[in-house]
C-alpha cells in the first residue's frame, strides 16, 4: 500500500493527489489527518462500481456517519434537476460545511459530485476517488465542476478544488478495454500539447498501459499525465488563458458527443480521440502542423487502432447538429469558433490565436466526408 503524492497549488487552494495500489483502504486515516472536523460523509458512487470497492471504502470510514447515493454513470445523470434533488437531500440530512462528499466513480460522477459539493451551503468538503483511467489521469484534477444544459455539455458549473484526490490503481483492473481507451485519450492529449519525450515514451509503452499489464508503467503514465495538467492548472486555475490548451480536441469532441445525444454510442474519450485527429488534420490543412509531425500522430493512432475516422462515425446530415453544439463552446468569445491546435508534438498554439468562422468549420467537416 505504498503511496506517492503530488501537490496541486492554485490561488484558491493547495491539495494533494495520492497515488498507489490498494490505498483506498487508507481513506479514513487520510481524512482524519487532512479533515479532522468531518463527522458525516456522503458517498456518491457509480452504481456499476464493483461492490468490493465500495465495501473497502466503507470499512475505512467506520468512524463516520455514512450516507450512500448510487447513480448511473451517464451524461444524462449530469442534470441540474438531479443535482438540486441531491442538495435538498443533503440539507435535510443536516450536512454542514465541515462535512464531506466523496465521489467514487469516473469523470461523470466526479463532475456531478463536485458541483453538488460546491453549491451546498456554499461549499462542503470534497474528496475525489476516481475509478476510471480518464478520471485518474485528467478529470479529477483542477477543480472544474459541471452539469449539462440541454444546449451543451458542462455549460452549468463552478470552479471548486477538492480537499484531496485519491488515485488507487488497483480499481482500474475491472475496467473494460473501451473505458481504458477512453482514459488513454487524455494521457495522449497531455503528451501532444506539452511533452514530446512523453509522447515517444507512450509510443513504446501504450499497449502495456491499455492492456493494464504492468502496474509500474500504468502508474508512471497516470502520474506524468497528472503532473502536466497540474503544471497548467497551477498557472491558470480559472481557465482565462493557458488552461484552455487542455481543451485540445475537445471543441470537436463536445460537438460530436452532442450530435450523438451524449449516448454510449460515442463515449467522451472516443470523442476526444476523434477530435484530436480532426484538429490535427485541420492544423495540417492550415499549415500550422507539418506533414512529418502529423504522420507521427497518425501512425500512433493506427498502431493502437484508436478512433480516427470522422466518416465512419457521422453522416453529412449530422454536421449541422455538430456545429450547433460547437458554437456554444465555453471558449468562444464571439461568433467565431476558438480552436486549440498543436504546431508540433509537445507544443501548442496560444489560446485565442486561431478563430474560424462557422462556414469554414462546416466546409472542413464536409471535406472529411469525401
């Protein structure tokens, strides 16, 4: 149960991220050390989490009064009405600002739980225990909370940093391959925007990461991914500038997810992988990214059989749906679409530098149907 940690330092709060195997069993003692005033804990858990994991967490929290809510891990769960019902329930149970919410699940559960924590009595204590690769490598860090609007993903939300994050790599063993690929999308994104050496390390080790074969390699990939995101979040907590680079591929991805009605037909990581490939193709077309660099990215996709083909996933009739979601993206400050590009592997364009019209965006999507 040896653990390591890194510390996120933002203007609003500094907090640790603990990494290790079986460290979920230490949750109670970590709470006692970091949050000594907590008496009541609400666990918001993905209902598909293996019962063994929830049982281990419960055993470590014997000293506390526990309330458990099991939710389906679908984007449709992330609705304001569901969050409001949860807040009303917590108030009825007399949770106060020294009490705590624990998110036990992937990014959807983390986004939803942190949002509820942030608005209940103007802020309860919050602990994130991510159980998917995507959440451990990306979404559990940085304090973004959110629920979805009918007009787009995560358009209702706050910035609310957790009190700590606990990443237990042992809980990843039960993940299906599709979920692991979903998480790998964000690891690859961090390499593409910030660390060329990490990208080439992934080229050598990605198959071991995706197969969950070697614990040390998996842990190294997660920690490196977290360090890259932490470095960026430390500089720009509220996404005014450089943090927007973390959305490489995501403007496309949110449009793709919206067009699929946020269904399981295309999960978030698959949409991000497709979005990063589309952003790379557009950067190549606009001569921002060289052919040589693009080929390296494409070969990595081909080697791992990652989602890359727009035409396979969308028909021409879907393009207007995609654009309707993309034009509402949070990064857009006017009628134009603000895109993040990489100009070479490990280097990203400045936020706000490239804004394209809806017409240019539409023409590019149509060109990918040919």
